[in-house]
């Protein structure tokens, strides 16, 4: 692929995403690539906390990627931007906007059957988006299983055939090199240096022939001419083999598999050469996302607020060239680029322009948001369709340690959510708490740490309160009279109301049967207001629902009656009447859909039962081999930390979506605990 698909001789910069399950070695691979390409003089390590990626304190403190890291390199005259994406499912939303504008992806994985579901999450996302990708089988130096057994083990994670491109050379149980099946050459690993070509080991000749033939068979499934050559025992030309590998990977028909050890720098140059020759250019990507005929297009991949430089928008130029100072138009307005930078992790290097294919940081695009598609033309541009954000699964209430930070908090949270759109903030009108929602416990812990580090706001968290309600089981007719005389005009309001329970979910009904004007018509709405006032906090201390109140009788004074007097009379009637109607506590019950690997389904069913849940059924997850969907109803209080246990039971890949279903009566010891806590809070 010396030319771009459109025939241009210009080899534009390519954007390559690096993905993989948690702890698979993505950041280490990025570091090895930087060392091999000369972008850094020495390969850093996670243990020593000196990598280009994962440089923010939160990543180093927790030993994991918590945001995307961008690094520009050159290799054999070609330019690449590598974008290292977090592996934990809690931070995978970071990759959503990034992947839309990437040309290809490297998926890093280990030969571990327990990681197959996590690998499947990533490969399914790439397959759905139509992004060409390689699988880099990392940590070859620790393999305990032969590669010929590893591929069938990993195949269930991929809807596309995994096509092995290399086999390892073993010596005394140690992988000392590899055989490239397309080149038919053997290479000896050299630590932190390019591999060296060696003579083909005789002991590997038959294995090489077998593995190469299997690779060609897989390619021939999409190439009739190659199939005829194999059936005729003809050796296909090497150029034809590389052409098929490139074409079928680019079209999403296969997933090529390469081997190596990122920590030792083994297999890195071969991976880079495969990317250089086979990964598509930006023109192909623009066609894939529907922007092939666009004059200019800039996709915002990530928003970052820096300590001194203000807002930076990490962006990929998909069409046209972009000079510093250009005005870009987006869905929320237009902004002038104020500063343009090439990125190497946290290091920003000033540049004056960006060409098609470049990935750069743009300063001060105040109206642009992560995921926006911008253009240099005023007439607008088609917005790229991005995967829908996963619904939040974990929420905590935020409490400031210093009340004077209240003014700064909203601005800081707005920036935090702009940097990470998978975070959500709710102000609960029922519990009066500020609730931060995200994808898990660690996700929100990192968000709180960022509030402190970046914005100087010290905040604590506590378990969020559940919006309990109450209702009644009995009926009563009760009088409420408000009479007050304090010189001059007094206050007088007198009402008789009938209180009855309604069926669950009917809410609140108010009516009147007043005849003869015993309560003047103009005061009846005030009675209803008084009734509603009391229903905000019933006899148990919670909002009252599913109650019907009928104004049946009353009296008034021609001078002393007023709206306020009848409002107070209505409130008094409710405060005396509701406690006599057998009030009961109601808890919210959620409809929950849980998706997990099938092997974990029985454990999840037991988990639901332990949480007072009702299992409605489970079935195979559509288009997800080896996964199940469990439908259940679970009390909201029982799902507060469900995601923590769920992830623990599924090696970090299970998740759920929940929505309110109904209110259910809560009695016994659990109700007593809720009421005791409510009384203590009100004291």
C-alpha cells in the first residue's frame, strides 16, 4: 500500500488505537513502540512510573490507565499517532469517540482463557464499527500453552477468523524468536533491539509449512484465485499473499495475529512494519465514516483541561488541511483555533498547521465537545455517529468538606464531565443529594481525586439515599380547623376531608363535594395546596403517594377566612388524619437487565436472590456468543453496589442497566431500619 486508496502518492499520518483487557500490556506496548521509533531514548515501565502514557497521578497511583494517551511517532518515513485506550471496563467509554476516527487498532491480549470475555467486548466494538484490527498476543515469554492451542481458545472472542501470522521459535522452553509465515523467514529476538534474521531451524520446517498452509487456507476463503492455487498445489506469489492479508484485514474479513513481548521489546518492529504496509490511510477511514466527499472535517476525540493552557481538544483531521488560527464550525457554534500542538503523552509540542490524517491538540475550542465533528465551512457538516454511552451503574453522593467551595464545584464538575462524558451529575429533589454517577467504584474514585488535584476542591462521598415513599392502607374522615385571633382580622378555616388509599401507581387525586357554599369556591384550591404541602412529608417522614382526598364539608367566616387560613386547615386535617390510615413504607423496585458471560449466569441468579430480587428469566444475548441476558426486578437499595459484586464475579466484564419499575411495600426489620435512620436524620 505505497499509495493511499484514492491514488494519491502522499502517505498521510495514520491514527492507530491500542486497546486490550485490563493489565494486558497496552501502555507497555506504547512505550516499546516509542523506544523502537526513537520517540524516547529509553523505554519506561509501569513499575518505575516513568512511562509516557499513564503519566497523570491518578493512573500512576492506581497502576492503570484512566484516560486515553496520545503519542506521535515516525517509522521508516511514515507518521503514526498511537492512542492508548484504558482497558478497564469502567474507563472504556474513553475509547468511544477515539475509535470513530482511527484508521486501525491493535488489540493487545494474553493467552488466558479467563480474559476471553473481556477480549470479546473490545473486538465486538471494533467489528460493529468496521475498524480494521490486529491482535497482538503479548507476553510470549510467559506462554505456558502452545500457540496452536491458544488461537482456538481465543477464537470465540472474535466474529472474524483469527489468522496467525507468526509462530514462535522455542529454545529450552523460552521463546527466542519467531517465524514470519508470510515472509517465510525466521527471526531471533534481541532485547530492546530489532530482531535478527536467522536460518530457518530445521525442527520448525514442518510446523512452519503446516501453519503457513492454514493461514493461506483462511485467506483463500475470500479469494477464489488463491483457493485454486492451493488446490493445484501451487505456491502463491509472496506479493499476492501480502495483498490478500492487507485487503482482507482492511475490509474487516479477518483479524491477523502477531506475537511478541512488549516489556522486552520483542516483535515490535514486525508489528510496526505490518501497520506500515497494511493499515489503511485516512482517505479510507473518511469513506468508512461517510465523510469521503467532505472538503474539511475535524473530529474531536478527547477534551482535556490543562493547568496553564486552558482547554485542549485532541482532534483528528479527516479531510482538508488545518492552519493554526483557522475558524471551525460545529453543532454548538464556531471557534477560532488558538494554538496547535503535536502530542507525546503529556508533552505538547507547538506546531503551525496540521495536514489531513494528523492528530493534534487544538487550543480554546470553547464550544466544541468530545465527539463533535467540525468543519472550516459555515454550512455545517454531518456529525459522525458514535456508539451510545453506556448507562451509569454506580452512584455516590458528593459532600463538600468546605462549604465555601460550593460556587467552584459546579464549574469544576462541568469541566470534569466535559473531559469524561460518561460521568453524570444528578440533583435529587427527593433526597436533596448531589449524586455523581459513573461506570464503577474506581471510575468515581478517580473523578473525586481529579476534583482535588485539578480544581482544589476537597469532596467526600457517602452512600446515596434511596427515595422511599409511603402510602396508606386505611380510610378516615377528619376535620381540620385553623382558628387564630390576635387583634384585628383573625384567621379562620374549617374543612372536613375524607382520605382513602388508591391503587399502586395512581398518584394523588383531590376532589370536592361541597354544596351550599359552606366552603367558598375561591378557597377550595387553597385546601388542596395545604393537603399537598403535608403529603411532601407524611407521618413516616417520606412523600405520600397513591392517596385520594375529598373535601366534603367545612365552614368559613366572612371576615377572618382567607386562602392562607384554608391552606393551613387542609394541612392540619392531613396531619391528624393520615396517621390514622395505617401508613406503610414503600421502596422503589427496579427492572434490571444484566449481561454476563454464560458461565457466570448461575452465580448471578444466586446473587439476585440474595438481594431480594425476583428473577424473570434469562436468555442468550443476541449476537453475543457465550453471553446471557438476565432479566430481574430488584429493590433499588439492593443494587447500589451490585456492580462491584457483579464485576468481581465476571472478571470485570459484567454490567447491567436499571430503570424504575414500581413501588413495593416494605415491612419488618428492613422497614424498621429505614424508619430509624430517617428519624435520626431528621433529629
